[in-house]
C-alpha cells in the first residue's frame, strides 16, 4: 500500500507539473523563433556598413536605403501609363506580385494533381514503374532552361510557355516523393489491414496514402518552392507582368536596385507560401511526430 500511495502521489505531481512544462516549452519555441531574426539583421547591418564605407560599388550592389526607396516606389509609387508590352515599375508592385502568384498557383496545382496521380501509379504497380521509370528519369534530368526554347515553339511567347515551364519545374519533386514513399510502405501495414478486412481495392486510400503522407508533404513543399523559383524563368518568355518580367526589364536598363527589390519579393513570398503550406498540412502528418 505505501508503494501504491507513493506512485499515486508521483502521478499527481507529474500532472500538476504538466501545465508548467507546457508553458516552458512554448517559451523555448518562441525564443528559438526569435533567433531566426538575428541572422537577417546581422546581414542587413553588414550590408549597410559596407555601403556606407563604399566597400561595395553601388553599380554592383546598391545601398539598403536605395533599395528601400525603390521598393516604396514599386508598391506605393504613382502609376504611370506605359506602352503595350512595356513592363511598368512605379506603383505596379501589387499587380506584378499577383500575376506571379497566380501563374505559380495554377501550374503548381496542376503539377500536384499529375504528380500525385502518376506517383501513386508508379508506387503501387511494379509493372508501371518498370515501364515508365527510364523515360521519366531521363526527362527529369533535362535542365529547366533546356525546355525554354521548345516551350516557346509549342506554346508561343507569353502566358502558355510561362505556365508550362513552372509546371515542369514543380512536377518532379511531388512525383518522385509520392512514388518512392508509396513503394516503401512497410509490408506489415498492408498485411495487418488485410487481416482486419480492408478490401484490396481500398488499400491505396486506407494504407498506402496515409503511410506515405509525411514524405508526400515534403515533396509538396519542395514542389512549391521550385514552382516559385521557376516563375522567373517562365516570365522570361515575353510576359509584361510579373516580378520576373520586372527584374528582366530592370536588367536591360541597368537598374540594379529594382532587381534587388524583386529578389526580396521572391524571398518574402516564397517563405510565406511555405509557412502557409506547412500550417495547412500539419494535421495530416501530426501522427508522424508521436
């Protein structure tokens, strides 16, 4: 009885300490997140110092305040009327960012549908994998820039070629992640589901996909990042809207500060998109952390 009493007292003490442990854990997480701001601030300070002491030529890298002024003009400047086909800058920031995000989301969504469907077929059937693996791996090795000339021939200058290039860049990570993770589902999971009465035709939905979800989500994150990175390549195809089109026009006129503004936009939007995707998919893979 004394032993049982001691165990009960210990259990009660642990339950009493549980809220305190959770508070401490949240505090540590917030502190670690705050540390992520330190490196950007140090880089910004070093950049400002190097620019102020003219260690870096403004023709190679403008000062931070010059870039900040260009960014203000990009988003909040007075919009000027331009000729058709001319890429605007002042006051055109929101329109360019919206055009790039829309292209990225359309192509990424199509790549996810095609990639997961093809990945499931490759992972569930060895016949399909043996038949298509050589061709898919060969196509995956073709650099994105190599698709640029032929996409212009197939889809013409403008929107079609841009979306095709983004789709190609976003396809491979989700396809490979889905195929590999489905093919490596433990045999014990499948046999257990069969013993519990799961029909063979429902195994893909009840066993294969749930087991492979953590790696599929990782593939989705890589796919979204590559899709956003490929936007600038897609917007070299003659589009007059989009952050990539703005950066290309700035390169032709030698406006380095506008190029840096575009780089910052790509970084911020890409980071934000990854955070949103992680939040949306967290509940799908929460079981994998236990």
